[in-house]
C-alpha cells in the first residue's frame, strides 16, 4: 500500500504568539486528498506550529487579501494555504540562517535512534521534491501542502523520480534555524509522527530564504521509502 502523510508547521513570532490550527495527519495514495474542513486560527506558543492543513481566516479582509495574491496560473484552492500578516517577522534576524543537510540528517537520525528506529540517508530525488516545493512556497509567500499548480506531495515525489511506497512531508515557515523548525516538528503530533515513520529509509530537505517575503524562510522535509 502506498501512502503519504503531510503535516506542516509555521512559526510566526508576533506578540509572543503563533498562528496555529489543529494537527492532522493525512494518508493518501496517488490521488489528491479531499480539501480539509476550514479551521479557525488559534494562539500557540512562539515556537509552536501550524499543524495539518492550513488554517483559514474567516474575515472578509483576509479573503480579499488571498484573492489579491492569486493569479491566473495559481491553481491551488482558496483555504488550502496560509499567509503571514504584514510585518509579522520583520524584527527577526535571519542573517545566520542556512541549511546544512548533514546537520539536518543528524538531528533526524539521532531522534529516530532514541526511539529505536533505523537511520535515514539523504536522497537526491526527495531533496529535489523538497526544493521545488520550498521555491513554490517562497514565490507565493505562503505555507501549504498544495503547489501553485494544484499538486500535492505525492505528485511532487513522483515528478522527482522517486518510486515511493511511503512518503511524508513536513513544511515550516519563518524559522531562523534547522534546530528551531525541528523542535516545532517534534512538538506537533502530526509532524512528530512523520519524523518517526517506521518504514522510512530516505529523506530530502530544503530551505529557500527570501527577505522580501513576509514568511522569510520556507523549509520542506520529505521522508520516504522506495518501492
């Protein structure tokens, strides 16, 4: 059986709060999952996360803002992504932000080892899938599991040439370091479940940083096992 699970995490350092939604772990094969029900924004601690599908602002102003950012080539449905409030992360320092894939692998594998699980190796195809999604999120300055072309994580893994029997995606925005985003994933049940997938063999990770965006950083982790 093929399956993919796709929680995400966003960290917004705004007045000591984060924008959050309920955690959700989804399983699906080659077909896209059904759109999730809308969830209200709730407060969380500053290092907390946005789990499952993106929360949806119910205000008319937010709806208008989403409409303004949508273009003709953007096929993702409204309500399937989250955008950052203007200036939410303007006071954070991203001067030292960088991604060291081996450091990320060490964090993941140390955590898996502590939980009695086998280590993962970096995989070029999963890294490509992660990079493509982070670039797309940065282009549109939002967090989502859906690409601007309407693709879901399973689509992107297949496009990258990875023949998966299991695949999982975690996404994070706004974090300044891998340790920060990793801690957020550990603290969120859905993300944590992905980190501890028993059958996983490989991982790919990517970071796109764009100071012109509101979210600033766009992290994607893809974990999988080949068929």
